[in-house]
C-alpha cells in the first residue's frame, strides 16, 4: 500500500511521575529528515526516539515535539551553586567599597540572583525514563502512520484514475495515427496541383514514396506502446507496493513525460497534439501526487 508523506499523530501518557505529550507531524521531503524538539534534559533519548519513528515513517520531513510536565518532586533537585554565590557576594562588596554605598547584602537578595539556586533534573535511570518517553512517541507514530495510509489511499485512487484517462487518450491517438499519413498524401497532391496548375502529372508512386518517408518520420507506435506500458507498470507498482515506492514512481512519471513529448513532436497533427497536451496535463497531476508519496 502506498503511503502519503503528510500526516499528524498525537498521544499522551502518564507514568505517575510525569505527564508526557508527543506530537508528530510530517510533510513531503526527498529523503528522511527527522527533527526532535524537547527539553534538553531528555536529549540522551533523541536518537533512539528518532529510530522508533523511522521504523514507521521511512521518508519525509518529520517533526517530533515532546512536552513533559513533572507531577512529583522526585524528578527535581534544588541545588546551590556556592561558587557563583561567592562571586556575586565579592563583587557586591567591592561595589560598596568603591562607591561608598550603604546597605546589607542579605540572604534573600543573594539567593534571588541568577544561577545561585537552580532546579536540576534528577535523572538517574535513563533507561526507565526512555521507556516512559517511548510509549507516547510510538503511539503518536502509529496514529501518524494511520493518517499517512488514509491519505495514501486517496492519492492512489487519483493516480489510477488519471492513468486510465491517459490510456483512453492513447487509444484515441492510435486510431487517429493512420489517418494522418493519408491526409498528408492528399494534401501533398493538392499542393502540387496548385503549384503546377495541373500542367504536369506527378507519378502516383512518387507521392507514395514521399508519404512513406513522412510516415516513417512521424511514426509514434513505439512511443505509444512504451507510454501504455508505463501506465501498466504504474498500476503494478501501486498494487504490489510493500515498501516506499515514491522515488520509483517519480522516475516512472519522468519517463511517461518523455514519451509524451516525443509523441507531440512527431505527430504533425492538430488532433493528436491536443490529445498529447491533455495527456501531459494528466501526467503533471500524477507527478504532483507522486511527490507526496513515501
């Protein structure tokens, strides 16, 4: 099954010490690019959390946001930084002496200065904490995957429909192509008669030779067969897909566009040209859809 690269998943988990909320969003990207936004104290788990997400979403620009609310005091220690406190005190005393200032340096004032007292995370068991973090991340990734599959199904339906439209236009071109050579031969006869004013008779075999040369130059049978084959291959990849096939489909669409361009340049017929333009329009719509497939 094809998956879209666009999706969102959210999950919340409570381990009685902390409440953890994980949100994952993804958009299309050429490669796999996973970024994590979470409190610095949990950065030890970043690469392992990325690996969990990559097991589910193997391609796309993916952002994980992890929010943690501590519910108990066991997770935090208030620490005194005596070195910083002494530097503050010494500098304040110098300030008093240099400018002959009055006033007391109180405990309350000193403790309120930056970095004198800090709340430090108490993370002793990283493995236990990683397990708590991984639970909502895995659930959010699962929900992300569900959304990507739903979106992928919609993209698949649209691509198949447009492939059928292209095959229909290919069949119309195949029916029209033989008439192009006959029309060319007739036009050539009429132009010769107009130029010569009917004074000379051009041998029929000469006209047939010129028509044969034109037919060879404007023959689009191979291109039509290849284009039709590409559409069938497109359907087959979609039907049998068991891994990320977005890049494979993108390459196939490029080949489809190349064949359509060749048909348009060789056709020499207004009706076929119009059909080719319609085909190219459908190919471009398929290309836009394929850009969002994992």
